[in-house]
């Protein structure tokens, strides 16, 4: 009798375990399918923008060049994606491309269209609300909330060497050399700290929160600060061979 009861319990436990494994596998498949569909939806939307927008103004050309670069990168990521995380990375790249396409529409004087989901890499970076101009080592650098002849380079917001840099239009693509090496990083950080004083509540940037600014209130941070919140960096490189930081290719 005891042996029969034991066998019955084994069957129940085994059946429950089999059912749990089956449900878990089905849930993972649904999550993967949903992540893939979401990434492809934004990728296709970006493709439509890249194909249908054009213009000769420097601000338009720069924004569309970045949008096209993100479109190509997102397509490559989608081809390689095998996990939910990788599809989310592709979605983030496509969304960043759409941020650039939206900026191109603004520079063209067109309706920018509906708001886009926020970029994970831009969380806490804020957005420029007024024009800024500083001189560093005898060179003038400008930034503002709108494109013009002096500020043709758009940046969707993000972190450069751990420092929050707000979304807006810049006189130079400072985030690119800042990501290229130590010397460029230090120069870029010096300029950003001049444009945006490294304390919470710096003029010209809205939307930043005290929590995102850091517990000590210091927006400047260490040049080698933690970018763990970013989708860029080591994880990105490990999964896709390193297309660069989502915050600025």
C-alpha cells in the first residue's frame, strides 16, 4: 500500500514538473515573439522615415545620417538576435534612429509626429530648454533646444563617460570623440561641464530628477563613471560585437 501511494505521489510530482516546464517554455516563446515583433515594428517605422525624408540643410543632413546609421545597425542586430534582451537592444537602436528622424522633421519645419517612448540610455539626462554658449581653450561651443546654422548636430540625450548629457542641438558632435578614447573623453567632459554646470538643476536642462542626478548631487561625476544603466558598453559589445553606445554612436 505504501509503495502504491509513493508511486502515486511520484506521478503527481512528475506531472506537475512536466506541466511547469511546458508552461515556462511557452511563456519564454511568447516573450521572445513579442520582443521580436516590437523591435521589428519600430525598425520598419524607422525605415519609412529614412526613405521618405530628405533635405540640404546641415541640421537635416546630420540628423538623417544618424538615423540611417541606426537603421543599418538595428537591421544587423535583428538578424543576429536570438534572445529577448537582444531584441530589446535592436528596439532601442531603432528608437534612437527615430529620435534622429524626428529631429530631421523639426529641422525641416514639419510636424515631428507623435512622441516616442523614452530611450533607456537617455534616462535622467534631461532636455535643453534654453540656448547655451561657452568658450573653452579659446574655442566657442554652443547648444540649444532648436536647430540653427550654429548648432546642426542633434543628440537624443544619454551618458558620455558616465556624465548625463541632455538632448538638444550642438555646435559639434562632442559625444563622438568623447567616446573614442581617454584624451577625447576628458576634453568632451570638460566642454560638457562648462556648458552644463556639474550640479543638479543646471540651467537649460529640464526633466532631470534628483535621483538621476546622483545621491551626492554632482552631475559631473567621475570621467570613468558607472554607465550600468545604459544599454551600451560591455553587454552590448558581447552580444553584437559592439555597435557603440546607444547614447551616441
